[in-house]
C-alpha cells in the first residue's frame, strides 16, 4: 500500500461557503502581534498584513490564520480591547481588498474577538484553548462556523509543567474526545469541528516524537485534522539531536525545511490542513503529495509542461 493515501472526505461550511477537506489545504500564518516568537512586529500594521496575506495567497494558501495574541510558552494574556484593535481592521481590509474567496481563520480564545471578526468577514475559529473561556462554546454554537479545537493543558504560562503523560497519543486523543463531547452538548455542530493535536503545547521532545509518529491514530475521532508545527522549538531540537547544530539557530525561519518535511509526514497520516509560515515551501511539498497520492500503477503521472 502506498504511503500517499487520499484524504478522507471531510468538508466544513461557513455561511454559504464549503471548504472541501478531501484535498489538502495550506493555512498561512499572519501574526498581527508585536511579540510572536517567529515574526512578531513584522505584520502588525494593516497595510503590511494585507500585503503578506496577498503574498501567501499567491504562493498557494487557501486559508489565512490571523492572530492578535501570542501563545508562545510563558506568553501573557492580551487584553480583549488590544486583540480587537489588532485583528478586526486586518480582517476588514483583507475582505475589502482581496475579496471573499480566501478563507479567514481567527486564532483567538476570545468570544468577543471572534464575534467581531465574524461580523467583518472571518470564516473559521481557531482556538488553542478549545473554547474553554467563558462564553466561547456558546458563541461558537451561535455563529455556527468551523472551529478548530486544539489540545493543550493549562495556559501558555503553565503548560510546560503539565507535560506529563503515560501514553501521550492515547491521552491526547481521549482529552480531545472529551472536549468534543462537551462543546457539542452546548450546541457546536460536530460536522464543523476540526481537531488539532497541539504540537508545541504541553508536550516535550519525546511526546512530540511519539505524537508525530502515530498521528494517524487520531483519525479514530472521525474528524478532519489541522497540523501546526511551523518553526516550533521541537524542530530545532530534532536538528540538534541529529548532529545538525549549525542549522538549529535561534532564527526560527531556518527551521522551515524540517518543518515542511514534518508537514508532508502529517499529510501522509491524514492531516487535511497544514499551518505554516512558509507557504511557498509547503506548497511544493503538497504538489508532490498530490501527485503521488493520485498515482495509479497502471497510469503514468501527468508531467505535461514540466521538465
């Protein structure tokens, strides 16, 4: 059996739009924060944010994930008013200047921010806290939009102390399943849930290795999966442990090659959405995956126009 299997036939809806997740999607990261670990301060002006969004769309992104709060380890909580001022003008400008075809995801835990962003054109709620803030699950049910539920323990200030598992794959899957049951009991539609195993959140190096190696196990939940490991510390640790210290610098963008390889590995195990800073590099990997997953041993690959 080929390693490159087609994705399951999932789809999510937002308003009158349908996102077909039986084909891989690249989610480009757009941090409109002053302090994100990789690109804080680079795109927190509206014109720069729109320009970067346009670049990522041209490179192959079909979803843009806009975040106004850093959730790196030990990050402090951002005031709702600050998050609103960062996110809403950017969503408004993207919709006005770049149209409605691009899917806009909001990386927030605040129901107030998500509602305001939805009102100016956002499509998806990406919540690292899995709708655990007061009123978040009710808001998700009211808006009736796709929601990404990520696995995390605690908060960014406490999560590293909670990275203790007997069986990380089983426990992540169980804790996600519990949270899915909780939010659906409040009114969130199961068919609009996307799961995120939470790489970089409440997990150490060994946990990341085990989870990435057995990511396919999460398919038992019967929901589409988003995979986000772009530029995270685990990737630098991989390089250090394999003797490539020269590439494991303090510059997160130098982790893009190994991050793209991890994304390809996640696609092989059923991930539908790959969240990345480097859209162009990931798009090339997706192009390879798409050709190989569609390959039929009785039929040659279509290489028209390539040399």
